[in-house]
């Protein structure tokens, strides 16, 4: 169990800065678990989603999306806006993170803790994300990777609400299946593109 704030998780103690350092070591091949080649292939995304599509799939406004991108809270990993006439292009994982950020903000979590949580989510592989539950007491965000950790946190009186990242992932898949995607290499519009099959393959490779 790891904390995404300054506090300690009940099963830890693991300050988030230590968790981020550990994830960075794994991604560079310096630790156990997934190797760099098994991390999310952000640079290799073949399908992206424009801002209005990301908003429709997550329930946020375009003003929120634009503000979060400009302030670096959630930037598009496929293509940023380079100026007038260019369109931001978000990856599927970006859209999942956007939806989680909205839920955290709606429950009153501080922006500082959300920023730390976003860094952690973006450094986590898809297979691990699917098993992750985020819990919060309204101040600190905790990562739980097993049902026992969720129970321990609740019994400690710290957990008020939880976000099952795997459920959010499936919700975003369902929402995007009704919307338009865009091929990164050609710019071709994909009507009703469902990212589920491609992402399932990537999750399987990450296991």
C-alpha cells in the first residue's frame, strides 16, 4: 500500500516519493517486475483522441481540459497543442487519468495530492493499473493493490471513498467505443473506434 500524499499508508509506511523512485528504477530496468519494454507504449500509440472526445468520455468541460493541459496536470502524451490550428491528441491512458482526476477533484482532494497521484498513475503499467484501487480520506490518496489492503485502510478509519481503476478503464473503453478516434500516423478518423482489443493485447504483454 502506498500513499500519494505526505502521510503514510497503513500497510507501509511508503511515502509517495519513494514509490515514484521505485517505479522509475523498474522502468529503467533497475528493479524487479516489468522491464522498460513492458511499460505502457505511450510513444507507440496508434490511435489518439481529440480534446472534445476526451471531454465526452470523461464528463469534464473543455475549459477544464485546456486548463489541466496548460498547467501540466494532465498533458496529452501523443500530441500537445503547438499553437493556433493544432489539436491536442490524448492516448487512451490519458483519458483514463482525466476521468480519475475529475473524480478526485469532485471529492475534494487537494490539487497537490492529485498531481502526485497523476505522476504515479502515468508511471504505472496497464496490467498493474487494472488491479489498482485508489482510496482517499479527502486529504491523502492511497494506492491499494489487493482487497486486504483496502480492508486494512477502511478498518483504520482512513478510507472514505474508493476508485477502482479497472472499472474506470472499462467505463472509458465503453465511452470511447461510441466516439471518434484518430489514427496517429495518417490522421484518419475512426468512427466508433473501440480501443478494447488493442489495449487487451498490450495488458497481456505487460503481465
